[in-house]
């Protein structure tokens, strides 16, 4: 059943309980989880020199107002991360790949305060790179805040 917003009547006392119900029911009708938070290790494989960090990297899928959204969080550990080089950190299985490449800037440890350029390719690769000035000591890459809206749109 579709959500129908409440019709407020003139002179009606609007209470916190009524507003909370309206907000909850409206959100519930537009939000649909399609995949619970799942460790990336269940959705593909780590590349050489990369592994799951202390906060397990994971992925979550849902529909918000009918729009598909994929969210990621957690960390990748890097045992070797040369600057000015694109590194494949992880490969996703076919059902978890974007239709067209997406790019993000994300945080990293020991990167001289430079962000990691994080890319998701249609081949399922999660890749990263830092500029030459960052040096070659990057050891952790964060996925927190990475959110892909309409991942299957080309």
C-alpha cells in the first residue's frame, strides 16, 4: 500500500507523536533495503597487497524513493601503495558492479594528508591512487561516506 500523507485539519492540535508517526511512515514507504550490510569479502576478492581493515569493509544496497543507492564503509589495509600508480584493491562479483565508472576522493592514513582517488569500474574493480607528493607510505584507505546513487545508470 502506498503512503498517503496525512491531511491536517484546521484547528487540530499537532503533537510530537503525530509528527513522528508522519515522518516514520513517510520514510518507511520510500525506503526499501535490498541488501543488508554485507562484508565485501562475501561479494568479491581482495587484490594482492590489500586486505580487510580493522573496520571490515562492507556494502549496503537500498531503494530511496525508488532510486537505487549503494553505500560502503570500513577500511582497506594496504601493505604496499606506491604513489602515482593506480592500484586495484578489490574486485566485486558481477551482480555488484556499476554500469559506468564512478570516482570519489576518500581519506587515507600516512598519505601526507592527500586523499585517495577511489574508482569503481564497470569491470568490478575498486581502484585507488595518490599523487606523487603523497609518497608511498599510504597504509589504510577509508570507504566511509562512499555512496553511489543509480549505480546501474550508464
